[in-house]
DNA sequence: TTCATACTTCGATCCTAACCGAAGCATCCA
DNA sequence: TGGATGCTTCGGTTAGGATCGAAGTATGAA
C-alpha cells in the first residue's frame, strides 16, 4: 500500500500546534515576517524558522525577501482552500481550541478568511444572495444566476474581470463560528476588497477581525438584506 | 491566538504514516476489519487498534460491531471529501510516496475513490460530460445542464432520486494519477454503482482497482465518448 | 567601519507518541 | 465446557522531532 499522494506529509505539517497557529495566522491573507509568526505561535525565533522552512518545503507557504525582512504567505489559493476545508471539518466534529466560536465578539461578527469575509457578516452575504436569487445552490456548489449578474454589477463588481481567473467564481466555505457557509472564491474576495477599497471596513492590526466604519456598517446592511 | 477550529488535531491524525495508510485503504469505500487495516498499514494488531481508536475519537472513522469482527469505515462523505482534498493538494505539490501515479496499470486505469470512479476512466466520464455539455463548469464548480438531465436519465440514473441528498450532486475531485479532475458527488457515486449493479465492473479484492468485464468495457467506452 | 536588526544553522536536551509483548475480554464454534 | 479467533488494554522501550541557547550570515543604519 505505498501508492498515491503522501497525505501523511501534509498532515504532519499541519499537525504541529506551532505550525497550525502560523498557518491560521496566515489565513488572515497578509504576508507576515518570521518574527510575527513566531509570536503568533508562541515559540522562539529559532523554532519558528525551522517550522517555516518545513512549511515551505511542503509547498504550503512561500517567502519573499524584502530588505532584511522575510515575508511569509500562504503559497496560493489552493493552500488557503485546503486549510479552509480542514477548519470546516474540524469545526464540524467539534474540535475547537476553546468554546465553540471565537471568544472575541468582533471576530464572531466579521473576520478575514484568507481573502474573503467570514463570521456573521460573511454568512449574511451568502444568505442574502441566496434569498434574493443572486446565487443558486444545489447544496454545496454555488453559481451566479442570470438576474444575479445584474445585481452584482450594481454593487460595483465587474464580473467580466473576475471570470478569467482559474479560481472558481463562487465557492462556499464552512464557517466555524456560525457553523454555516459563507461566500468564498473570487467573488467573495472581490466583495471584501470592495469594502476595503472604499474605506468602509479595515483589517484589525492585532487579529483577523474586520472593523466596519458606521458608514460601512450601514451600507453593508442595506446592500445585503435578509 | 487560541481561537478557532483545532486543525492541528486533524493534521496529527492524518500525519502518522500508519494512520494515513489506513485512511487511504478506507478510501476504497468498503468497511474493513482491524486486522485488515493493520496489514494495510504494516503494523501489529495492537498498534492498529490504538490508531483506530484515535481516528474514531477524532471523528474520521466509525466502527460497527458484527459478531466478533469490528468493521471500520470512513465516518461520512465529509471525511472522504477531506481526504480527497488533501490527496489532491499533496499530488499538486508533488508529494507522492513513489513515482508519480500508481505503479499498477490497473489502478491507473480505474480505481475507487471512496464511492466513485477515479483514474483514467474516472477522468474520462467528466471529460465526456463536459464535451457533450451534459455538465458545465466555471473552473471548479460543476452543474448539470438542462439538456444534460435528459442524457443522464438515458444512462439509467434517476436524478430526482439523487437530488434530495444533502451532498452536492456533482463535484470535481482532483485525480492524483491523471492530475486532472474526475466526477465525484452523488452523481459520480450513482454512475459507479450503476456499473457495479449491472455486473459490468467489480472491485478488486486486493486493491482499490476496479476491474471491467469485456461487456462493461465496451459499454463504458460507448456511453462516455470523447 | 561598526553596530543593530532579522533571520538561519548547529548542537544538545527533552518529551511525546509510536511500537510491540503480554495479558485480558468478547464472540463464535465444536 | 474448552478452545480458537478477533480485538483491546497495559506497560515498558525507543526513536523522532520540537524546543531553545549559542554561534553564524545577511542587510541596513550610523
């Protein structure tokens, strides 16, 4: 039975708590330095360095040198998806590191999931789209409807520009705080980016939380009614 | 950073080579006894027993007592999907346990992937469906087209009966021998079952290979032209 | 040049968990 | 009832790898 892909190698990489913490931190979507990742994982810089080179060898992360810093980020969207899958599965089996759902209310409300919005607000986007038939679903797969294309362009998103990407346009991602699906894929990313670009929301500097301005909050709730 | 799902726990479970071998064996879709799984993983029965209880605690597998045997199987389709994701990712990064693709030509040609067909033949089904517009895709998500519903019912599959399932109807699954996608989901399962039910194919007793009868081979090639 | 910062490599320690022998429990068969 | 099979539990050993101190390399600042 020595056929096939080496899933044990990927498992081992993700199976160490320090590495898992680093990967979780990188799910924030931003590149982080070795020092920052060492703090995120609560290990020394030497230990972090060793972990990072293993993650890189395994193809989960990439590094970019910039001056005397080295920035580490998830290798690509596939790596992000993989971690999302595992998070969803772990959450579905009740494997949480503390109580169900994030303790911090801000994280529960809205947080970054690699490159799109998760938490209460993330789930709301998908719920609203499905209720208004912007997106249709067969249980897991998502597709934009004809009438939905119109609605999305009215939000200020150019679907034509997103289409050429090799990543799927919409994808569902199991939310571990809400235990329901939210919108991932290039559309999910574009919507999140749209809110950042307009200054309606920003990333928290300490955690994966996303903070909305009062103006952004108002817009969000009216753009995604239930 | 102690928020969120415990991905390290899942990673650790999958990260041990013996457990990974057991899970890979269970991807064949059939329930296996502890003794069989011990052989698959090349460990003693005691060691296997310990691994199996860990996998069960982690929610990856279930056991069913039957007389003096205990049959172990993947917990559900979600567990199968998770393993598929990881296999796909591992293969995409070139993490293979030997040379790329299965050594055994029969495995390359057709094998079981939890509950549907993989390998050359598995990829062919999806290729054929897409070429004939039975299924449409946006890169990763799959959906049956209107005209496709007709074609599928002509194959002898009742789509209405598959629809109520909570699992997605069609799903792509990265094939590690072909490095391309094949058809998973309830439709993929139903098609595979259809071939088994009609006696056109059967599972190999030793491996995950699927063996076609000459009659089954002929039918397969004509039902799924390229 | 010199010092400081950011990170890697080396080496030694220590701890977890995989492993198996032996014994125990449960089920089936004769 | 006795013995065989299938599996689990217990206990002790061992190996792999996570960890960090110390030393080494690279970049930037003074």
